[in-house]
């Protein structure tokens, strides 16, 4: 009787262990395409009493993903997210800057606009008495100044979009920080109960990688199974509790708005500590760089071009161009309404022909005349400088695209390695499932035979 009891216990425990393994294999197959899921394994071991085998049990359901690979995945994700933002914004800026050539062979860049002003002025030099040619000059100047202010507006729109995206990214990051903190609590509790934490650890790893899209992080495992998460600036994001990021979105962004700590654009803080300038990767870092450095740098170049244009043209005809920089440069209403007054010399010292030539020299940027028609300074060739601005943006956009390709390759490599080592192989899991079903059938038959033997023994005793 004792032998039969022991045999029944062994068979019964085998059935229970196989049921768990079947459940794990089935879950692996069902979640093969679930992002962040890694293959689980039910680790079975034999049990014994006083050196005598008494059955088998599932010791744990595990999925041991390398913490080094998770760290590499997080880092690659941060780099790729930053590269994507930079490439996307610079591509939009490059498009707004226009092209040096177009279908009608005129081009749409500022350099082309300046060249068109020069062409109109060259025609006016040949026929300085022509009111229609003077009107064409004013028209081309209007198109040029309008293009500059429009481009300046686009730069500020992109800065405002970046500021808004920072706010969204901070909110998303805070949700993930809170999620990791909550998963820590669940994992600690599950470990205390002796329950499996494999699925919870998958969820936590996935949340960590998602968090790294927004801010570069480092993580460490605590002895209790919890995960400690830090920003690369050293600030704690997840410790014994969640430490959230703070950021205030601007209602609008203008060329004069800067991050000065007291007004204007907001910084990113953790527990009151400004970490904005310590962010090195992730979409938030890229957006900060775009908002505070890259795009303002383009604005500065546009302002310099506009200021020089205003000075050069107004030195020939005071009040022709209005404004002070790229945000407000324009053609005076006086000359828009009466283009013929363009060549009217208020000092009475220049002929119409001299006025026309002075304007052409001012437009070409190689000479600037004072009100008396005297060469005063040599300045930048405006068309060339405008082309240099475009070239700078194109170069940055090209570099950003190249960098994005590199980071995507690195991310794909790490992701493929993790999938290869820890992902679900459906063919293998299906084969395992088939084997387990056969084992389950055999264990059931053995248990049935033992039951028949119990019945026969009881009948014999009676």
C-alpha cells in the first residue's frame, strides 16, 4: 500500500508539473509577437523525503535576460530617439529654407531671392528713368523681406513645437517612472510570496526601455528584486519611490525667448534640481538642444543678414527698409505706394543713374554708400551669405540623417541579439508542447493504472 501511495504521489506531482510547463509553453507561443516579452521556462526539480524520491515540482518560472543587454538596449534607444528628433526637425527646417534650383530654374532660397533683387536693380541701372522697373525692384524687395520674415516665423514655430514636445515627453516619462515604481512594489511582493516575477520583470524592462526614449537612464537591481533607476545626470528617478520630472510648457515662443531660469523658456528639473544641460541623449535632450541652441543659431544668422540688408539699403535711400531683424524686416509703405520715389535723392547730390548704381552695389553687398554717394564700407556678399546659411542647415540635416542611420543600425543589432537569445522560437515551443502533451498522457495512464491497482487491492482485501 505504501509503495502504491508513493507511486501515486509521484505520478500526480508529475501531472501538476507538466500542467505548469504546458501553460508556460502555451503562453510563450501566444506572446511570441508581444513587444518586450521573453521566453519563459518552468524549471522542474525532483523532491525527496529521507533520501527517497517522492515526485517532481516546478521550482520557478524564469526568464533571465542579461542586464548588460538591457543596458545596451536602453542606451541605443536613447541615442536613436535623439537622432530621430534632430533629423526630423532639421529636415523640416531644410525644406523651409527652399532650394537653389526649381522647376522654373529660379530657385526658392533666400540666395535666389537676393539674386532676383540684383537682377531687377541691374535692369534699372540700364534704364534708371523707368517707373515700371523701379516698381519691379520694390516688388522683389517685398518678396525677399517677406521670405525672410516667413522663414524666421518657421524657425520660431519649430522652437514652439519643440517646447510642446518636451512637455509631452516629460509627461510620458513620468508615467513610465511611476509604472516602474509600481512594478517594483509588485515584484517585491511576489518574491515574498514565492510567486514567479518573470512576467513582471519583462514589463519593467520594457518600461525602462520606453523611458530611455525620452531620457538616458542607468539601472541597478536591488537585493529585494527592485530596480533603481537614475538619470545620467545622477538624479534618482526610481529609488524607494518615484521622482518625477518637472517642466512648464510655454504659451508661445518668440525669437527673444530664452531659458534664463527666471522667465521665458522652462528648464527640466528633478526634485527642484535643474538637469537641462546635463541631458545627453533621449528625445528630451534633442528637443532642448533644438529649442535652445540649433534653431536660435539659425535665427541669429537670419538676423545678421537682415540687419546688414537694412543698413546697406537704407544708407542709399533712408527709410526704404523697415524693422531691425529677421522677425520684422519689410519695405516701407512709402516706397510700396510710390515706387518711383525709390530713385529720388533727398540730398540732391546724386543723379538718378548714380542712385540706381548705388542700390545695385548695396544689393550685391560688396559696397555700401552713404547718403552722399561715397563708398563707406565693404560688407558681405548677401546672396553668398544667404547661401551659406542654407548650406549650413543642409549640412547639419545631412549629418543628422547619417547619424540616425548609424543609431538605428546599433539599435537593430542589440534588439536582434536579445530576440535571438531570449525571444520565443515558435517552432521549438511547439515541439516542446507536443512532447509535454505526450508526457502528460503517459503520466495520466500511469496514474490510471495505479488507481486500478488500488481498486484491485481493496477488492482483494474485502
